[in-house]
C-alpha cells in the first residue's frame, strides 16, 4: 500500500463576516471557496491489495473506516476513475467527504475535494488549481441539486465534485447554507473552506499539513463560534 497521506486541513478559522464578501481580505488574495459538509473526511486509496478492483476507505486519523460501501457506490467510483483515466492498479489517493453517518439527510454519498496521488505520482509541487482542473476534466458536468439548491458537480448519482466559487459568489454561498440548514436541527452545510488555487501541495505525512493555503469559516453551533 502507498504510504498513508493525511488530507490537507486548515488550521485557521475566521468568522462568517470575513468570508461573505468579495471585498474581504481573502477575496483580495484570490482565494476560492467550497462548501464544508457535515461528513466524515475520507481518503479513497487504490492498489492497496493484489486486487486492482479494490478501493480502501481511510479516515483522516490513519485508520480504515468501519463503513462498508454498497456495491453500487463502488460501481460508481469505477465509472469516475474511468472518466478521469485513472489506473486502479496503481497508487491513487482521492481526498473526499463521506456523507453517511454524520447527518440523516444524505447516505452513501461522496464529495471529492482533491487528488493527492495520481497513477503512482504523489502530486507534491502541483497547484490546487491544476489538481482541481484535472478532477473537473470529465465530460459529466451535471449539477447536484439538494432541496432545490445546486451544491456540487454531479459525476455519478452518489459521487460529487465540490464546486469552487469565486469571491463574487461568497455571499450567495452563505445564503444557500442558511436555506439548506433551516429544516434540520444540525447543520448539513457546516460553512465554507477557502483555498488559494495557486498554492502548491506539500507532503502530507503528518496530520498538520498544507494549512497555509486553506481557511475555514463555520456556522455557529454549540461547539463552534466560527
């Protein structure tokens, strides 16, 4: 198996007021934003056994998830790998959020954020924009509609790609967050994560990694003010 790679994770948290306007400090620095989902951060690994058909789901704490993906979700992952031209017999690491156990609204669904290893190549030194553009290169560009709101790019019925929004759309994102969360007693959308597209991936062999190009802003809950 490829060495475990911790997902990029922001350390800095800022209030909503700093991320809901295009004139914010982060907007002026060229950051983009993606929704932060209430899910389980998951790395999808291939070439982890002698079977090239195998996917392994690992948590951000370096452990195998107890989750058992249904056959249909694995089939959909096969389709996504084919669309992206990825070779499952080689090392690949896809950084995702598994929407299943944290919120009752969605089950057995993945939201892809990043690709850290591609066909045996650890993508250290590549920009987030380069990696995101690769993930967005498939011919499928459908929308994932949730409760009437477009929340992501739909690659397969249960496999999404996080949509990136420029600063001009950040206030609209927060309006969507409020509307989507309103029917629930806990947030389905936990806020936004800002990423600088021109920043380059560094090694992720320790849990605290790549935080310099990411910032998060969460909805207020009993656990978090922001």
